C-alpha cells in the first residue's frame, strides 16, 4: 500500500522506473483476470494494455484510497464487461465443446501465453454466469473484498457472497467433471 | 477430485506467461505514453504548477537559509555576551584584580590562562602612590584658609 502510493507519486513526477515497477508488479495478475473474464487471449491483452494506458494518462489526477491492485482489477473487470457485451465473445457451451481460450501454438509477437491449467480454468469459468464469474475472479484473482465486489455489481453484500459461493461450488463440479 | 481449496488456488494462481519480446514492446509503448500524458492529458498539473511552485520553493529555501545563518551567528555570539556579562569590568586596581571573585570569573571566562593573564595585569598595575604634601604647601593652604575665614568675619 505504502509502496504503491510512493510509486504513484513517482509516476506523477514522470518516473519511468515507477511505471516499470507497477507494470511488472501487476501485469500477471491483470492478465490472468482479463483472460478469466473475457475468455479470449487477444481480448485480454487489449484490455490490460488499455487499462495501463488509461492509468498512465490519469495518473496525475489519481488518488489512491485503497489497494492499487483492486483499482486496476476493477478497471479490467469494467473493460472486460464492455468487451463481452460488445463482441458477444463468450458463448455458453458445454465444457467438452468449449474451444480453447488461448491458442496452444505460440506466436513470437504474442504477449500472453496461457498455461494448460489456465486454459482449463478459463474454459470452466466461461460456463458460469457472468455475475458468479466476476465474483470469483475479482475476489481470488483481483484481490477485491466482498464489499467492493458488491459495490461493483451494485448488489447487497450477501448477494455478492452467495454468488461467490454458488459459483465456486459450480466451478468445482465442472472441474471435477460432475457436470 | 479437486477440493474447494484446490479450486481456489488454481483460480488464484493459474500460471500465465508473457512473451519476452512482446512484453518489452508493450513496456516501451507504455513508457512512450508517459511523457505524452504529462503534456496532453487532462490539463494543468505540471506545466502550470511548476512556474508557480518554483519561485515559492526558492523563496522558502532562501528564507530557511537566512534563518539558519542568523541563528548560527547569534547563537555563536550569545555565549560570549554571557561571559562578558558575568565578568566584572576591567579594574585598574591590583587588589581588585586579585580578589577571589575576580579570579573565579576570569577562570570561568578563559581558564587558567585567563587567570595568569589577570595576575600579570594585577602585578603590572600602578600601585596607588600616596601623595604627601610638603610643609610649605600645608602652611600656604592653612594661611589661605585663615585669610578666607578672616575675610568672612571682617
């Protein structure tokens, strides 16, 4: 928290070292979150890139009141939501029929390379309702508190909690091949 | 069978990797955005604030430096003033210079050297010579007094 505040202060002064530190610190988490939410590697790359660019542009007005990771994760979630709405990328299909979210072959210009575990996880997450997927990924990958998730989804705290628990149970069943 | 804990861990820590070249290119692109954000984005902050802040910073620095110098100067003088205040004004009398109080003050002021110096000064000081009038002077004075008294009575 203190380090993040210092980094943001340095970023406001135009420090490239601060930007590099923030980027390296949160890049993987944000990519993981973006893949889980957007269910598409290319879209995830675009989302994270856009979030970082916006963050840099608005750094001068930015006042950190909570966790920087939570803030960036929320930005990713907003953008992923917009992408999903606009492109209708995500389709609800049975797990067996679901295609790969990330192509197994790797291109040299490719930024994000998902592991097999990540692909499997993203496929399973794609089968959950949006609200449950958001609750799970924002809490486990974005580090958001349930109160923050409830605010993000504009629902009471108990609803956010039940979405998380319900989604997790369903996810477990999917991964265990029970569904 | 995965437990709930395994599922949570998998979701939270599912490994992702980044292509090295693409990652470097991405970072370069973001770094290029950095100076652009200072100029374009939303307005004033640095460009407008700096001209105002700089003179203020200079003025504050000068004020602080002046205050520190003044403090050092006066603080450096203060003990001297204090010492001068405690030491008795220089006396030409050898006896006064050799009194216990005078020597003690001299010692406080400059240690044993000051005491030695004061002692030398006391010994060198002119001893008070008693002036004894001659007989003629006494008679002349007496005669003068009588004249005055006679003049007054007559």
